[in-house]
């Protein structure tokens, strides 16, 4: 009943929005703003209307890449026969039989600001610090395009790749530029696709294939435990892929959700454990518990609440930390009241999780 009500509400809102913005009676709906007799106000309002229409169209088109991958529109799509190569610690002239095989593979899935294989400085610092303290028998996999079933960055092999490259250049020149909102919106729509019961299975199957191929490229051995480390929207992508990875590999899979916005309606039933790390000031992560009905305590039979009851979902507070930016969980300058930096605390918690076994 709750799901039907949410869907009905969404349809009503979309219908009303289409009537207001696109119908022939649009002029009658908007006569009020003409009374101001201000060209500037009219221009601002018209730009807002165009932006809303563009946003609506972008949202409607967001599943097409995944559907195109599934339908084979992109040729071979994701490669399914990739030569495995041994991790660096297993190569060399030394006797390989004396070298310990990897005991865990860790796959990082970035947040919604990801547009290319190059991470923002704050994220790259976090990844470098984490890679430096990981044990030698753990393989750390990065550069996975979490929001593409084709594993393609926004800046390459796309019709609008030049636009995304331009946005990246502006962002590199002026980190305070608001243009990153275009990247965030685009990837947010992909997160929404992942949570959708209609298109989500296709998107999640595609991202699972991307992760699987990345594992195979690093010489993955069947049965080796896997940890998916997802930041922000990457946590939802990780959960969406878990069911398919579990089916393909039959290996223990854990998910570390770092400031994750997760729906709880897919993947939770298949995970061995989910560690949900959130800050007390992280409003976006808290919104997930409100936006997605299956995370409501009232829906006691949902996969999310059943996993919680079984102890497979563990909540870890990061203290007075926000979602991202200078006060986010991976900032190296912001200090906690107890002394350590936000980054140091996050690294310590993640390492405790990874090495607990």
C-alpha cells in the first residue's frame, strides 16, 4: 500500500508539472509574474522553467544507458572475457608459492561527484592514505566508474563528453564553481535508477559486471572475501550490485557505507554485513531513512529491517561530521572535538573493519 501511494503521488506530481510547464494553458497559469513588468524577473523565471523542464527530461532519460547496455546498443558493451593478471604482490621472480594469496579484495565506489578516473584531491588523499596502511595481502581496486553500466567516464566516449570536460576544467580552475551541480545531478539520477524496481535490476546488473571485471583483472580467486567501500551514492551502487556478485562468486561480501544514501530495497538480503558510517551533521545520509519506505521501522518485513534484526547492519557514528566538503568524513584539516582529524578517524574505523578478521 505504501509503495502504491508513493507511486501514485509521483505520477500526480509529474502530471501537474507537465500541465503547468508544457501545456497550452501555461500562459494562464503564469500570468501573475507578468504583472511585475520586470524583464529581469521574467528572464529569471523563464530560465527557471527551462531548467525544470531540462531536469525532468534528464530524469526521464537517465535509465537509457543501462537499457542500451542490456539491449546491446553499444556493440559488445562490457567485455566478458578479460585476461586475469596477478596482483603486484604475487608477481616477480621470487617463488610465488611462498607469497601469501590475497585474503580480501576491496573495491572503492566514489560519490556522485565522479566524472572521470581522476578523483578530487580530497578523495585521492583518502584513497592514498588508505592504500598506504592496508596489509600487503589485501588488494585495493580503484577507478571503477560507479554510475555507468559501461564503465565509461563522463568525459570520454559520450556525445556530451566535451561538455563534461569543460565542467572539469572550470572546476579545476575554480573549485568554488557551482558547475559541479550538473555532475551531481546526473549521477544522482543514476542512483535513483539503482533504487527503482523497474530499471534498477538492469543498472545493478551492469555495475555488478563492471565490478566483477575489475576483480578479474586483479586476479581474483573464487571464494576470496570482498568488501565494497561506497562513498555517498556509491554505497547504494554497491548494495545494488551485491546480489549479482553473490550469485556469480558465492563469496563473503561486506559493504562499508561511508556517508551513504541507501534505499534498503535491494542487495541488503544478500550481504554478509553492512557497516553504515554517518556523521551527526550528515543530513543527506539521514534523508535516506526518510525517503525510502523500506527503511521505515514500520515496514518490519522489509529486507533492510530483517537484516537489522539479524545484526547484519551495523551503524557507526562519526560524530559531528557532515556529508562532504571541508567538514566531511574524509577532510584532513577539520578536527574533531577529541583531537583527530575527520580523515584520521574515518581511516581508523575503516581499517578496524577490514582487519577485524
